[in-house]
C-alpha cells in the first residue's frame, strides 16, 4: 500500500496522484481541492449522518467509497473540487454524477489521455515527517479554504470567497478542523467588524465565484445539532492531533 501525498491535505493512490500532478502542471497553478482521501472512520461517520437525514449531500458507504484508500487499484482516487471543464476529463477525472455532484471527480485510468506521461515529482508521506508540528499546522491552514478567527468572545469562519459563518462553539471548530475544512491554526488576534467587512470585500473580489463546495460543507457542519457535533468530536482526535493522526494513518 503506497498512498502518495501531493501536499498536506491532498493525497491519492499512485496512478491518481500522477494524473493530478500532470493536471496541475498543465494549468500552471495549484488546483482547487476540497477533499481527497479520508479515513474509513470519517467516511463511515458521514455515511451514518446521511442515512439519518442529518447530512444534506450524497455519501457513499465507506466499504465502496472512492474517498477511502484500500489498495493501489481500489479507492483513493476521488477528488472534490470547484475545478470544472473538459480538461479534467482529458486527464481521467470523471464527474460520474454531474447533475447531483458536479464537484465530485473520480480518476479512471482508462479515460486518462495522458496516462504514462512523466509526472512532476511530489512529496511523499515520508517527506511529510520533515515538518515539525507547528509548521505542519501552518501549511495545513494555508491549504484549506476556511479560516477561523477570534471575534469578540467567540469564533467566526471566513471562506476564500468571502463567506462568513458564526461558529457556535469550540466543538464545531474542532469538527471543521478534523474534517479538513478549516486549518488547525486559529488567528489568535481578535478581529473587529470593520476588519472583517474589509477582508470579505477583498476576498469576494479576488474569488468572485464564492466558496463553492467548501462553503456548502461548512453550512452542513454548522447545521448539525450540538449533541451530534459533540458526539462526533468525542470520537475523533482533538485538533492538535489531527495532522499526526493523518500521517500515521497513511503510513499504516
């Protein structure tokens, strides 16, 4: 088993990772990523919430989900993204249910027109150990689309497209972090309303298409009941342990 880490929070099985690198080289920038590989336990939790009517988006059973890595030819080849266009199909990333999940792409080697071409070198799970805990948290925070800030006596979340959410409690913040929607670092310096409004205007100008799937996932988390959130958080590592747990999981 050899899951490949492209960068913190972005990892695939080897053939999908090679295609992803070729795609990024073609577009000349880092591709938008909302979700790639997750653990069996995380997918199972989402699946149970979906079955109970408490999660609004389609969720596959973890036994068959493409987000769960099982081997180099089974799973580990799904990518949730705001990227769109025929170029994704050219590189083998197929939207299997475009009317329901336009953000969900699955890598099909037989559809990859560039399969076998050289792929740029990337970071492996072993190289990920080079980060100390603080640096790793900084990198994860920079890579994830939702940022957490202190405001008054509470927390707010701000999306890359200028979206804004009030985070009801620390438990909700922990879940946003553990589900890799927000990064582990919370901006400790409190922001005021004027700074928040200015920040949102700038972000909305830079990213006029909004927050996409990341915003929808944030909405979904924040509509869970406090009891559900606390139950889920109690069953997963705290935010300080998420990066280490992910690294250990990928190397097992």
